[in-house]
C-alpha cells in the first residue's frame, strides 16, 4: 500500500494517537519499574528493622536472664565481703577468734598493705580491679592435722577469700622430748593473701 502526501492529513491524528499511546506506555512502564524498586527497598528496610528489633529483644531477654542468674552470685560475694574494700579489721578480729579455739599451739601473722593484683597470665576481670593483701603466718604445732584444722576454720569463720599459696614445715625436736613436755613438734610458715574485688564504678 502506497501513502501519498495527500493521505497524511487523514492519518496524522492516528499517528499522533499511536505516538501518544507509546509515550504513555513508556512512562507507565518506567513509573512501574521505579515503584517496584522503591517497594522492594521499603520491604528490605522493613525487614532489616524487624530483624534489628528481634535482635534487640533477644539481647534484652538474655541480659534479663543473666541479671537473674548472676544477681544471686553477686549478692553472695558482697555478703562474703569479697566485693568491696579492704576488710583488714574483720580479718584480724576473725584470726583472734580462731586463736581462742586453740586449734594450734600458737600462731603469728602479718598482713601487708593492699595492692593491685597482677595475674600471670593476665585475666579479664570485667569491671573489677583485683586487690591482694598478702598475709604470712608462722605456726607452732603438735602435728600436721592442726594446720589443716586452722585453715578450715579460716575459710569457714572469717568472711573473705584467703588464697593459700604454700607452707613449709620443720620438725623442732624429738618425739621423746615432746612426750615429756607439752611442746611444739613442728613449726610451719605459710604464705598467701586476701583477695578482694573493687568495682571501678564505685568511689
């Protein structure tokens, strides 16, 4: 079919209509693509927000469970005076009460000034500084069992945490001499220290 110039006025509106329809279709397709992309981004953003909210909820629940678990242990450490300041006076009074029980023939002690404890290898102590008050003891004993009785009483009768590092024992006389008179058969020297935890946020 041939088109002549005289035919153009008759079909120009049809051509314009087709062009307009094509343009409108292109605009609609472009807008649809942009809308779909925007919707997809909104969906991803909403999903990320939902995941963050779930993670925060899970973390909050875990923190709540941890607080319930460790609150009792934390309270017990405060009650035992392991968390807090140097309890030197309490330790001295406790040692004098043990002396009155006559678990050993005699003992002497020396408590050094408190210092920050540097463990080897280093440990993560969280929000606490580990403090250490060295205490050395010298004993006069009838037998080794008295030494065990003393440290049992030390751990049960005095609030705090005494870490025993070691003891050396030495015989002072013969068994026959000890039987004739009430005298010490052994001397012992023990070293260790009182451990306390100091919260860095507490003045």
